């Protein structure tokens, strides 16, 4: 009986060791593959989508092609679109993961430009800007800092940041360090492991929560820096104003991520939940109400007047997609 018990214990221990080895190997594989997909997702061509404008000129707007350098030496390219009324206030529109400025042109510029100067640029590793690993906010805050410095050199201000998904997360991280008046973050994550785990779950990977942690650890090693989460920075935004927009039916980034950010943020802060909207689709589902919420927020916190500016414009809506989010 004693030999049988010892034999059983050894078998149990061997089983535990085997399972542990398999799990470790799996997490190692996921970490390498996932961190590569996160930081080097493949370059999306800087090309227009059929039926959508390719530049502000297609909307009948004057603009300037601009370029500027980041603190770590990368060249970024963008557009500077003058406001339709006399003002120095400016809004920097920030695109999402794997996207570029063309993707947000039709969504935001037609109703922002009548009141504000608008800057759009491509993050590092995106669009027509220099190639570089993507860190979903950690290094992208340098890109935003360079854009804000460019506007300040041109004597624009006050300045607001308006970002979608990764752009919103980067706006929160960067905004806490920059001389900006307001931040609008649409479909931002609070912690990056949430969208990574959700994507793994959607693609059928087992142990998505553990996998997400492994991917983030590997990504930090690749980036040679700890990836910064918006949740760890959002309290530092105050007294800068914050508007969080949460698509309630978001399957990539749980809308509760915006609730976490809202709970951790200081005043002034606002939360706008858009029922029926999936990831990056609040701008289409919300329509004119979405525009009114953002314009009202910007008017209050940039100290600008809408006199002489037109009301919310008709937006040109493509088929909603999580691509470029």
C-alpha cells in the first residue's frame, strides 16, 4: 500500500510538472508571437479608402502639409488645417492602432474645422511617418509632445487632444505631461491587457488573461521600457479637462475600461456612454449628438466661442470597422 501511495504521488507530481512545462512553453510562444504582432503589426498603406476623402482638399478645405521631429529623432508627417473662424485654439486628432490620418479625416474634420484649427498626423510606425515599433502609448506620447511643440512654435493655443482607441490612450498618457487644456478619449483602454485578452479570446487562444500578461511582459522587453497604462496616468491630467467616450457594445475594449478611467480621473471630467456602438463606432452611432458633446466640451475648456461657426456638419460614414483602432 505504501509503495502504491508513493507511486501515485510521483505520477501526480510528474503530471503537474508536465502541465507546467506545457503551459510555460505555450505562454512563451504566445509572448513572442503576440508581442511581435503588437509592436510590428505590418504597415498599412497610406492610401485612401474608396469613396472617402484622401486629403482636406477633397473636403474643400485649405491645409498645409507639415512635418516635425520627435525627441528621439523620428520624422512625423501630417496636415494642419486652418479654422473656419478667427481663433488660435487647436485640436490634435489622433488615430488608432494600424490606422493613419486619412481614416479620421472624414469623421472629425468637417465639424471641428469650422471652430478650431485642426492638426492630424501619423504616429510612428503608421501612415507616412517614419517606421518604428508600436508601443500603444508609451513612445507615442513623444509623437504627441512633438505635435504640441510644433503648434506652440506656431503660436497656437489653447490646445486639445482628441484620440480614438490607441490615440485616446496615448492622449491620456501624454496629456498628463503636456501644456494642453483638454483631452477627449474615445474607446480608450485603461489597461492594455484588456484588449489583448479580448482579441485572444476572439481568436480562440486558451488562457487569454495569462497570455495577455505574457505578451505585455515580452513587449516591454522588446521596447526596453515598461509599457505605460492610461489608468496609471489619468489622475495626473487634472486640472486639464477630460471627456471619456465609451461605446457600450465594444467587443475589443470593454466599455467598463472607460468607467475605470473616469473613476480614477480628477475634475473636470465627463463621461459619455454611446448605446449600441461597437469599437470605434461611437462617432457613427452617436451622429450629431456625438459631435455636440465634443464641441460643447471643447468650447467650455478651450475658452472659445462658436459665433460665426456652422453647426454640426453631415459626416461621411464608412462601414464601421475595428480596423485601425
